[in-house]
C-alpha cells in the first residue's frame, strides 16, 4: 500500500463560480459574500444536485441481475466509514463526505429525504403520484431504485442515492475489491462501474441528470410545471462537487491521471447524444399531439408578456438556428459547447457536426416530426463520433486555452442568445480555468486575480427574467480575455 500524497488540485476547491481558499487558507469575507450573492440564482437553476438531488444511477447497472448490498455494507471503520480521511490507500471517510448535511458533496444522500419535503410532495400531488417517497417516477432518480428481488438484507431505499447508484451493484465485487490480488480492471470485470472513463461516467450521470429510458429516469415538462427544477448538467463540474477521493500517486497508478478537459468535452458530447437520442423516440419526444417540451429551452417561452406599444423582444435570431422567428428552440446549450469543442480539438469533424446541428434545427422549425427525428438521429451519431474522438485523443496544456478562446470567439459568441446556453458557457470557462490550475498551467494566485471577471459573467446570468444576451456576451468576452492573458 502506498502513502497518500497531497491532492493534485493543491487545494483548489470548487463550487459554482467562486474559489474557496486553498486548504489552510481562508478567503476574505467580502470576496466570499460577493461571490455567493452573484451565484445564488444560478445555483437555483442549474444545480439539480443541490436543490432537488438526483442519482447518477447507471443504465447497465440497473439492468444487471446482481444484488444491491446497501450503503451499510461500505460503512465499516476499516472500509469507508472513518470520521477522518486518513486512510493509507483511499481516504476512508467517503461515507462521511457522502452524508455531509450542508455540502454539495452530501446532495446524493439527501435525495430521498427531499421527496418527503413540502416541495417534493406538492409535485407528486399535482401529478397524482401519491406519496412521493413511494412513487416510481420519483424513486428512479431519488434513490438507488433496485428491483425488490435484488435488494440485500442491509439495503435501504431511504438511504437515497447510495454508493451503488454510481459504482454499480456490489454483490460481485464487494468482498474482493479491496483485497490482493484485486486490481481496478478485475473489479470492473466483477461489476464495478469504470467511473475513471469519461464516457462511462457521463452516461452514468446523465441517466438522472438528463434522463434515460429506465423507469423513473425522465423528467417531463409536466413535472417541471408541477415545480421540479430545470435540469442542467456539466460533467467535470458536477464530478468535482461529488468527488469523495484524492487523486494521489496511488490513484494514478491504478487508474491513470484524470484530465478535466477530456471529462468536460466528453460530457458535452454525451449530453448531446443523450438528448437527441431520447428525442428520436416518439414515446419521449411527443406528449399527445404536442412535442415533449422538456427538450426545449424553457426561457424561450417563459418570459413576461406585455400588451403595449413598447415591446420587450424576447426572441433573438440565432445564426446557427435556421428556425422561423418566434418558434421555441430545442435547448441547444450542449450543442453550442460541443461545436466549440470540435472546432478547437477535433477540427476534422467540426464542420460535419455543425451542419448536422443546422439540419436538426431546420427540421424542428419547418419539417415534419419524422424529419426532425431523422435529423436528431444524425446529430446524435455525430455527437457519438465526437465523444469517441475526444475520449481517445491526447491532451496538451494548451487545450483548455483553445476551447475557452473558441467559446468566446466570433464563431460561437453570437449563438449565446438564450439563457440556458449562456449558463453552460459560464460553467465551461470556470471549470476549464480550474483544470488549468489543477494541472499547474496557471497558478492559484493568477486565477484568483481574474475571479472578478468571471463573477461578472455569472452576474449576467444571475436572474433569468432579466437576462440580456448582449450584456452577457460582453461579460463573457471580458472573462475569457482575462483568462487568455494568463497563457
């Protein structure tokens, strides 16, 4: 067993858009208070894990016949149940981190309990689901919703989103995963989910943080009308919020070095693949005679309505959305990000993906349902090809700078005409900057010196009803220009 080294992040602890002090330091009260105020509304809308926690239950694991053993089987003091993270190989305080009552890292453990709260039960009542804590439509994401016949003696549904939601049913690997001669690969062969692989992790998370065809893992427009928050997801940022481990020398020896740019980029590709893939299925893409509005940009419709001579224009033409003026657009926040990624990192596939996205929007605006589904299928295939390329390519220190510059560049910035895509862009520049700090490309002090520029970009998306696209683009350019000067 090897001695744990210091975390590779060197104390760079992330939350939505502001830097908490490195370990051993304390940020100024004014800085933290300002950042919290600037980000409060953004967190409400973009962090499903904070307000209405959901699981990252994996499609393959939920379809496995292996038994789910429950959180209690991981909680021994010689395993993952220590009060302090002082284990020789792994921290061993993972359960404590998962249960943290006040931190983002404890969101999954609170997922079941939130169903019994006022908000959860009001949503269930509006939808006629009965008790929310018993409704399959809720439990698919607010608990490790294993079939009753696959629940071990220590399994508790009330544990919420437990260890096995992310790591897979433990029957095959629980007794052997810590013992020699077990390896990471042998554990995966026994059923452990390979969360060190970006595609596996992305699809694991997207099952609930976007939706899947599994029972209880799709948020409908009716659910959101009843009070469920809008679903938004970014793989690297959400991974950081839920990280229960240190990436030390031992971790890298077993699983390799994690690359945040790779995880972020693959996450964007898999999100496009997932959204367009679900849309092609009429069971999910339609709701009676109407499209399933879950797939659309919420704020393109939910704007104040005025009847006066002075209009408040709530629709801005988008250069890459060939749809009629006033039509509600498909939520393309991840499509915009993936277009920027492709241009920066996989240029040979960039034009094909961009054309496929145009064809999709065109079919959504003027084509039939069959044409839209065919275009969605083609776009999904393009996203899958980009996911493979982004997962397999080698990454250089300069890549994060390239992607950030592309996001704010002349080809991409005009596409930020709507709130959802703009929020995704802010999260992107923040998570990519943090990746550069963690990789030693940018110092903590240098990153802190431009925090005010990034907070201005967050401020521009603080209030969705006051969102002004032109103002946001100015703030985004200011933030990315400041980051560019660190190169």
